[in-house]
């Protein structure tokens, strides 16, 4: 055994094989895995072992039988080898094995100059620790410290000598100094059948983003017609990029789309634009645009916009590829700026909407999408502090100009001040509060029919004001005791709460309704002073809310079960109403809710709104989830609201065999109500959304297929089909995007290969 000090082996071997990973992943947003950081070992000695060592130690060592050469984390074994001391070069042959930082290589022969990094290895087989990737090549030539060429190389993440899939490239020219690799003819094989090829590609060796073509996407549009999209990615800068989406729709023509993203220390944003210059079906230009921007001008001052627009009402029906996009028919356009101080904030915005009407609204007025008021502009001020000599106080002020093409227009100024004195003690609290609400209106009736005349012929006032005060008293107690739940020790709480509100009546019938509606009835709204959302109505009130909550808490603090009950009692019937609103009852509906995780695999959520006066059920929902293990989930939910809907939703992911998995969802309206059918539900039900799919999980790839059907408008549906082959560590190829669909449609869905790539 001899010891020598020489330059270490350069990392070209590792670089070459990691480049195969980069080349493979280049079509999939450069999903390469960078090599493990490597430490320098050039100052370490070389350890040489062999059964027979001959030659001159100062010039040449000839090594035979069980040769081993090692420096630091790099080593070589072979049948025979020769180390040239002056040239600092190693030549090895016969069962050559080389390892470096966990990566292993096996070849027939090797030559490597340790000083210049030049050399070659013949017929190498390799295995990469970071990606579990493996493959082989005819030859790897090391052209220098920063350059190498891999000839006829393959790469796969499959185990064994006959991988299910592999990538093969004729040449890979690598330059780590420029962080670039250039591949010649590259083909992806699946079950020894070529499925995707490219004559050449360029990629980043370090895995950094790089401009280039992305995998083509083949699918079906919302109307079920075939289309193909070939995206091109432009890496403008580390914090800016642009993706171009040329999409050929065989029934409509060529659509051009682009998405630009940017991110800075004080700003960020994203803009998407798509244009179909000449739709063959409508003979018009169709387009959609979305833009979002946020920017800090100074540490406390920011501005931004949120802009959306479309060419026509039927754009969501014709081009939407998801349930959420098809339901988006009120497109917001907003510019805003905000300033935040230590105890106050000021905001200003200009806002309007483009409304895309449902095509069926022309024959069924109940499907008409309402147009919200424009705010041109709106200014909001807020100030407040907590615990000032025991008091909490806040002031909110707003000035808004409302505009609508068909309804009353006007200006509104509102100021709301409140002060409270919370008294909080162990086991109980009580909080008295005073609120003052003042508003002033300047209304314009000139452009509407009737010109602001009442039915009796008198004219509605154009100058209005309102000042209303409110007193509320919130109180509650918390009791605890030790208990058990399903055989487990828990702490059970009992939390009764009383909330009293008094607001005197103020006639507000002449005040227009710009942005106000009846608040949804829920547990949080029970403890609100105003039963309306918005500032155009302040409800009179002489009422008491009584509620109680019981929670079951585990020793680790996790809440196992929650039960809640609440009801509001009216001592006087509220007289303030919105136009067309029905009279109130002496007491509100009863709210009952229960939710929790009753075992490690079962959880549920339920709620009931009971009409105590009419002794009937107004609404209810009940949902349960069974999650017995990974890739096993079943969900069931029932929702009902009187005179509105009665729906059931079922979804699941479940193994069919050792490698096959099924996924599915059905959302079905058991009863549907149309215009004028409040008491006459339509016969039968209606399918709202359905999904069925299959997945196959192999050791190094996953196959997904399925079909989905969902409503895009009242009388139109979309039925996309999709399939996808995901090659672990490489890319996803196929038609549509089933993985995204499964994730969004099935609560608790688990991706089969969770340890690979992006979700």
C-alpha cells in the first residue's frame, strides 16, 4: 500500500449523468434534481491498494488484481490500473467501478487525468443516489474541467436491467461553466415503444429555469371538441417569466395565449391573455384577459389592480375547462391603493364589474346574473386601538360614489364609531359596547323610469341622512370537567353565552340600496349587532341571543368534538326592511351544529337550521369522511335548503387491486326549483357534476384516465375526457390534466407517487 498526494478526480462523471436527468426533465418545467453538494478533496492523499504493485513510485505505478484507488469520497476499483505520477493520470480496465458522493458507475475501461479533468469511460452503467436514476452509455468523454460529452446515453428511475421506461439521447454536450447542456436526438421509450422524441434540446445543468418548449397537451374543450396546445416557456430573468400557449381547436381555429409572471422585493403580479382571432363558429374575435398586481410604493403605502374581462357572455360556456371557471360570470375590475399607519389605515379604490349573462337567462329570468354597483371611487378610513385604559375603540368612515346603468345612482358618506369595555376574568367575560352609525346620501333619480316619484305622486328626496345608535352586551362563561369520549380521556367544556342588542327604530325606506343585503344566518351572525351586510340599512333591534357550545378536548390540545346550539329572541319585531323583504318572526330559527373527529379514521360535520315558529326544517347539511389509510377515502355530503335545493355529493378514492385504484364523484340535485316553483319542485333530479377515473401505480410510473361532466350554464354541459402517463422523475404526458381534477374534486385525495416531483 502506498500513499500519494495529487489532484482529486474532477466531478465530470457525476455532471454527465445528472445532465441526463436534466435532459429528461427539460420538457417538464426543468424538473431536474441538482447533484448533492460536494466538498473539495484535492488536498487529501491518494490511497492505492492492489495485490501486485510494480513500477517506479516517482513516475509510474502498475497495479494488478483487486486494484483500489481512493481519494476522499471518490474511488475506483478495477482488475488492472496504471497511475502516472507526473501526468497525474489514471488508466483502468476490467470490471471498472467508480463511486463519488453516493453515485456509482461501472464500465469496461477508464482513463482520467486528475489535473486537467480530461479522459473517458467506456460502456458505463450508473446509478444516481439523489434521484434513484440509473442507465448506461456507450462512452463518456471528459473534455476538461467543465465540459463533457455523453454518447448514446440512457436514463430511467425504474429498477432492474429492463426498465419499463427510459430516455435515450444520441449525444449530450455539457458545459458546467456556462450552465448549459445541448442534447442531440432524444427519444422516450415506454415498454420499449418510442412515445416522444425531439431532434435536439437545450437545458440547464443546475436545474435552473431555461427557455424552451414544454410537453404538448392534447385534450377536449368545454364543448367536447379535440384541441392541442404546445406551450413555450421564456425565462426572462430569475424573477420574471412568460409562457406562450398556442392552442389549436379543431372546431374553432387557432387560439393564442400568454401568461406573464413577475416577482420583486416590493411587487408581484401575473397577467394572462388569450385571443381567438376568428372563431369559426361565431365569426367573431373571442378573448379573455386577467391581470393581478400588488406593489409597495413605500413601507406603509401600496397599490395594485385586479382586472378581468371577456369578449362576450358565452365565453365561459365555450372555453371553460373547470367548474370554477364556468361559474365565474361577474368579472371584477379594480384599482386600489392603501396606506397603513400604526393605529389607522386609509384605502381608496375604483371598482366595476363586467357581467356575463347565462345564455338561458333570455327565456328564464331567474337565471339572470345581477350587475353590482360600480364604486367610482370608494375611500375607506379605519382607526382603532385596544386596551386604552381598559377600553377598546374604533372608527370607520367611508365615502363612495355609486353608479349603475339601470338603477338609482348617488353618493354616500358613512361614519361608524364604537367603544367597548371588555371585562375578562378566568371562567367568564362581559363586554358592553356602544356604536354610533351616521350616514348621508346625495341621490340621482333622473335617468330611471318614474324619475324618483312615489306611487302617490310625491317625489323621493335627493338629500338624505341617518343617525342611529346601538347598545350591545356580550357575556359568557366557561365550565370544564374531566371526561371521556370513545374511551379516551378528554376535557369537556360547557360555554353558555348571552348577547343582547338594542337599536332604536329609524325609518330608512327612502334610502336606496347600493350594496346591502340580508346577512346569511349562521352561528357567527347570531352575535352581530346588525342583521344586514352593508351600510344602507341599520336594523332596529331589541333582541337576545342565547347560545351554548360544548367542546371535547384531548390532553394534547386537539379538539375532538364540538356541539353548538343558538337562537335569537326578538322582544320587539324589527321594522327596518329591505324592499320586498318579508316580516320577521318573534324568534329566529334555531341553529344546531356538530362536528368532530370521532376516531382516527372517521370525521363529520353537520348543521341544522330549524324554523321554530313554523315547526319545520329550513336548511340542513351533513357530511362524513372515512379515511382508513393512504389512498383510501370516502366522502358523503347532503345539503338541503327549503324552496331552493336538495343535493347529495359522493366522492371516493379506493384501491381496486394491488396496483389499480378507482376515483369517482357524483354531485346530484335530488330536487331542483325553477322560477315560480317555490312550492312545486321540478320532477326528478339533475346531475350537477360527475367524475370517474382509474389509476395504475407501477414502481416508476403512474397511469391515470377518466372522464368528467359538469354544468357550464343552465342548459349546457362540458364532458372532458383525459388520460395521463407520469414517468417518475421525468414528466407527465397525455391528454388533459387528471391529477389536478382529482385533487380538486375529491377531498382527501392522495397522489399515488407522493414522493416524486410536484403535486
